[in-house]
């Protein structure tokens, strides 16, 4: 974590020389949203409901586990969801690009590849999310779109906005970039449909609490699976190249009883074999997202920690009720047009 990012989450005033830049940034993002809300710019309206899973802070908050939770529970409720994503760090042969279980992370992005392998749902990446949504609906039988990130991508019209907040770090100093960690002003949260707080900590009003539960240690080749309560090693080399590595290390300590030797890397770090060679002879454990990225290193032995989100029944009920209202409205409008 850079010194600036560290300061964002301390109870200290922002550096005075960054405040003019913050004001400029705020004016740009507020105008961007206003242009779409006022009708000055027209977003793409998909023929099916769109759920945005995003955040208003930079760095990791736990969006990917939320997307996986949504895919699992919405399929159980009878929906046929698909996913669109920017595909951060991906270098696809062309765009829009359909990510499959065989797609290389370098082409499809580590998070999209992980989502497809875990859920089996169709997924399309494109920095232009409307283009990704069009391709998804053209090529797959989906009746619901989930956008992995993209809260600030207003060119894609949304029916439900869901924001994930890191419980431990909260909104930091409450200031926008570069004086603070916020992509949009704090009052943006008052306009979203649902707020999910990942873990206990600072606390955000009107938020549903989410817990990330470790389920198993899975070998990097997928051949072995050990339940968390059956894991024997008490110390491991812990590797995390995610937005907030500290959360992974804390999970190992608090929920798996493991003391990690911490090896944090930058988010989306492109690992090589030398990165993962350590002097002390201990098991290697990483996040599932990191496991996707190192899958090309065939000789590497290690494990990843599989985690699943747990959300309250009240959230699921409220989400399904909201979707039912949206679906009914879409169907009614379609019948009026016929």
C-alpha cells in the first residue's frame, strides 16, 4: 500500500496541495453522472434487468464474492444470469470477448476467468460495457445481466445498484481522489438500492452485513480439497495480489487458525516463478484469484483458499422483491407496445 493510500485511511487531514485536484475531480464525476440523469447523454438500455455490483472506493472491497453469491442464488430463484465486465488487465484478441473456462487470464482477466470457472455462467468483457451487454444478449439466453464493477460507467443503464463497502476501512477520510479513496462523493450512497458491508468495523448506515466464509483449501491443480477445519499446517506462506491483501491475511488468522507469513502483491500482479520462491519451507497458500493467475506455472505446488459470501435472508428477500417489481414493469411495458 502506498503512503498516500495509507494516509487516506488514517484520521488525518488530506494534504492541502491535493485539495484543488480533488475539487476538479469531484466536478468532473458529478457532471458525468448529471449528464446521464438529465438526459443530455443517453445510456444503453438492455432488454433485461441490469444489476450493477460496484463500489465508491478504490481498491478491493469484496465485489467478486458478491457477484458469485448473486449468480448462485439468482439461478436458484429461476433466473438465467450473465455477467459483463471491463476485464481489467486483460488483453483479449478482440472486443467484445466471450470468456470461457478455457480462457487464459492474460486474455480474459483473472476475475472474469474465476467467475466463469466457479459459476459456469456466460460472461463477456469489454471496456465498453454496453457493447458487452449487447454481445451477451445476442449470444446467450440470459434474462438478467450482472455488471461486475461499473458503478461509475453510466453509459450502461441500470435497474439495481449494489455497492460493496469494506467494513474495516469504510470510506477512509471521506474525500475524493486524489485527496482520499473515493471515486464519487459519500452522498452517492444515498442513491443506491443496496449497500453491503464486507465484515465488521467502521460501519455504514443502512447496510446489509456480509461475511466471507472460508470453505476449503484447494490444490492449485484442483486434484485435492481439504476442509478448513481439517487443515493441519499452522504456518504458511500467504500470497495475495488483490485490492486489499490484509483482508486475506486476516481471514487466515481469524477463521482458519493459521499464522501467515505475509507476501502482499499489487492487485492483478502478473506472477512469475521467482515471485513465489521463499526461503522458509512452508506450504504456499493464496487467494482463488491469484490461483487463476498462476495456473500457467505448471510446476508450482500450493493451495488456494476458497471462500463464499454469506448474506442475510433479509437481503435476498429484498433483492428478489425488487427484481419482481422490475420484471413486472418490463413485461407490462412490452405488452403495451405489442
